[in-house]
C-alpha cells in the first residue's frame, strides 16, 4: 500500500558505448518497474528528471564501486516510490545532488524546468559547499555536514523523506564497497569511517525525531545496523566510541 509523505574508476564517458548500455539499461528498467509497481506512473516530468540527472552525472562515479554515479539518484527515487506517490518528491529525489555536483545548474533552472516546489525541495537538502574554501578538505566536510544536519531540523517532510532515502542507499553502497575493497576503501573519503557513521547516526536521529512514526525509519535503521555489524567484526580495530559504541546499536 502506498504511504503518503506525512505518514580510481574510469569515468562513464570513457566506457565503450556497448558497456554503457549494459550498465544503464537495466538501471532504467529497474526504475521503471519499481515506479509502476508502486502505482507511481512514469510521467513526463519524472522522465525529464531521469534524463537530466543522467546527463549531469555522466562523468561521476560511486566511490569504491565500478558503477556510474547515476545509480544513486535512480535508487533514491526507487526507494521514495515505496513511500510516496508525490511526483515532485520523486523528481527532487532524482535531482537531489545536482545543485552540489553540477556547477552549471542553478536553482532558477530547476524552477524553470520542474517548478518551484521541486526546486525548493532540492535546495533544502543541498549541502552548502561554498563554505570555508581556505580550510582543509576534512574541515570542509565537517562544516558541510553540520550545516546539513542543522537544515534537517526545520526541513519539510518531503525533504526529510529524500534525506532518509539518500542515507539508506549511501549506507547500502558503503557496505557493498567495503565488502569489495576492505579497509583500503576509507582512504578514498574526506573523513574517517567513524565520522561518517556518526554523521549518518545523527541524520537518522534527526529524521526519527521529526518523523517518529514513519515506516521509512525501518530501512534506515536496518542499513545502519548492517554497516556497523560489518565493521565490528571480531579482531577489527575501530574507535567505535566515536559513533556511540557497539552497545548503542544492539537495540536495533
């Protein structure tokens, strides 16, 4: 039943065309299938968002995975379609990273192409990457995440849902990349794994406070627990006190 919203890899452009089709066609079919099975029609507006997201992210890749970045917004949209039939929310989910990662895309462009509501939702969950350019990447990461968390405290329900779906897929992708690469994965990020997991924990806590009875909390907690369990395997050295300690996750 549909829930209302309130309830070092080669870039894709260097991959042969035949291989790109092998990668992207199944993804597109997956999006279409999930949207249709959740009674969310593949509208003209959603198709436009899919096309724009694919173009804007075509040179980007998922860290630690031999996959084009577009798998992420596609997956976020698929997750969202399980919890809402709001066309603007699905479009915003598909476009949730474009203001951060595509320098030629502006808020006004999103308004013109998708309407003010969709553009505002995207803006709500966009990290401000103009802060503290003179500081180290690590400091910039912390500043951006703190601003993001502050924004969630007053974000709309629509933005919170996208943040939740984004977090679910990021955690699942992180776990997949960790299983493929082991501890060498962490050198690819601008923050330690402890910092990343603390950030995700705070996102979950904020969403749980704002949407205490929403069913999207179930996959959120499951994804976080799975990542913690993988990291806290026997004989692995990790400062788990930095993200609340093992005991904090045994109640999940």
